[in-house]
C-alpha cells in the first residue's frame, strides 16, 4: 500500500486530498492541529492515520512523521499543504506579530514538514519519495491586501526549487501545485469580505475542490522517473491571465 502524509488535512484542500487518496487505496496520514476534525475526515476508514500536530512545532512534526512511518512502513509522498491566509490589510495595517505568525505557519511549518519528509525519504530503503508543496496562484500574481500570504507563497516556490535540486541524488522528486479559487471556507471568507466592500461586484469564479484533489493524485501517482515540477489549476474564468 502506497503512503502519503497530508498536512492541513482537517478541512478544505487538505481534507479533499486526503479523501481522494483514501478512496484510491492509499495509506494516508492526516496531520493538523484539531484531532476532532481529523477524526471526522478519517471516518473510521482503516487506511487513515490521525496525527494531531502543530506544524510550527519542530519536535511535534518529527514525532508525527515517526508515528506515521511506524504504521505505514515508509513515506512515499508528502503533500505539504498546511497554511493560512492571515489578516488581510495594507502592509502598514498588518502588525509585526501577525506577520511573524503567518510566516511561522506558511513558511517555517512547510520547511519543518519538508525537512522531516526529506530526511526519512533519503534514509529509507528503497530510498526516495516525492514532496508536493501547495503554492498558490499568489506565487505568481497577488491578491489585494495579502502581503503576508503573497510573500510566503513566493518563498514556497524557492523551497520547491531547492528541494528539487537537492533531492536528485536521493531519488526525491519535488513539485508544486499552484491553486486558484478552489471552493473552500478560506475562499468563501475572502469572497464575503470582497462583497461587503463592493456589493455590486460579481462573485469570483470558483472551481470545486475535488478537481484540485484529483490533480494532486495525478502528481503523486507518477513513476519515480517523472515529475510535475509546477502545475497551475484554477477556476477557468478567474482574472489571472491578461490585463484588467
């Protein structure tokens, strides 16, 4: 049975990805802070392993990865997904405390999980594995009043490239999925705030989160000699390409 550990698995994209992989017969590690929400995602399915953990806690991350490896036998794939949009606002309205908190989750948390996965993948036998980082369309084009989110997602692109380079010698592939406007609670909240600010504006185009999950399944299921380096999946009509 192939194995994947999904961070941020308690809701949204992470929960959808976990569900698709469980349906496909994978052993799935469900990692997030809220144990009760993870239990709901697991829903008694034998392939699910619940791993309550704060991704900003290095010791907790290592312990969770060790626990999953003990059950699954090895780690084939990490979907490095946990993240937060943070407090919206212009840069002078974002407090240094809010900035640091967002960097801790979106960048340091993804570093710690990639670090834990990389170390186990290069030491397990047979050696190797795959890391899929959740970037964002914001790694290419920013959303208004999202300085922390945009900056950290640009940083994830750098992390992806570095892991791709350093992983070659150990049969570790690393790719990134950049997602635009998947229908999640996070995006619904952004849309609600936008509608309050401009009641006459049209709602943003959205796609179903299951389409994202199936794209991750495709990336994860490739043979070791193939890798999707960057994949952009987005709502067809969102204003990403072109001029306004």
